[in-house]
């Protein structure tokens, strides 16, 4: 259930950017960069019984007094971009339930389209994807300007190099590994004919900051959200990414 911070909040016509909690937490880190750099404002939260409950200190420099929760919704000042940040994974055996809940939010929000950011286990990629770009794309019900731009940016389709079938998206979804809610959500989008582009980072588990920056760069190249002259501003919370033993007690 989407709980708005004010009655004036509107998502109609906005482009939704949504991360899937997946291997390396790469999509969440990329969204951290987008929200902190854009200084996007939290316009609400999505209350879900299907996520691990958490609460913690602010994740963003421009919102120091804000408490973080499992699923947060942010917007840019012009409301052109709506960005979801997910802080905790779905409970075991509830990925499909959570995907249906997200689909309800998407349809009720009247978004123009959606960009799903996800990662997939590079150790399980097919031989055809070992060489070439390690950020791949998957389009569902999307044959517009953004789909054309994907081709211009040489963001190869996920699963390219394999023998094609009558349903390329079904084939591509089989190449998603450790990708969280991405697969069931994309299937729902396909069934409801909702336009979506998924950007998939093929990564290994470890220090994934560089992977997150690459995925944020790919997202920005596709959407032109942040001026190319502007550098990414990682939030201060990133200083604890690889320093668990030194993390402040307030985080726990």
C-alpha cells in the first residue's frame, strides 16, 4: 500500500525507476547515487507485509533527519522521475506476492513507463555473454524512443547470442540468476502490457561499488536524468559498505 507524504503527490505520467534487491546489491547502490545526486525528495513509502521489516538512520546527505524503512518512494522536483529505494529483501517464498503488490502500485500510479534495475550472477551467465558489455537490457512492451536509444547505446539484449525463439523475452528471463523480484515482476508487466525496460548488470558478489556506478551511468545514458558534467555524489552511508566491523552502532 502506497502511503503518500502529502495529498498533492502525483505520479501520473512520471517515469518509474525501480531496483530489484539482487546479487551484490548493485541496483540499490545505483539508486543511492541517483537519489543523493538529484537530491530527490521522499514523497511516500510503500507498506508491504512481504518485506523484512527494518528501520535505520538516514541514507541520504540531504535528508539527515529521515528514518529509512524497507520501501521508500522519491521524486525529483519536477515529478518527471519517481525513484523507489528498497532497503530489505522479500520474505522467503513471497517474491511473487511482492511482485503483485508492486504491480498494483505501478498500475494505480499511472506511470508512463518503468525502468527496472537488476543484477544477475555473472558466474551463471551463458558463454555468449562472457565477452562484450556486462550491462544488458530487456524490453517488454516497449518499442518507443527509449528502446531505440538502447540500440544506439549498444546495450545488448540479455541472452543475445543464443538461438532465438518465438518469444525472446521468455528466453531472456531464463538468463536472470539471483535477480530478486525482477523475473516475476517482468512477467506481470508482460501480461498487463505495461512498458518496461530492464537494465541487467552481470556481476560477482564482492565490492560492487564500481558495478553500481556503471549501472547508474547506463541508466543516465538512457534517460538523461543528470547532466553529463555533474559527478555522482555517493551518500555518506557508503563509507560503511566494506567496513562492517567499524559501522556505527546506530545502524543496528
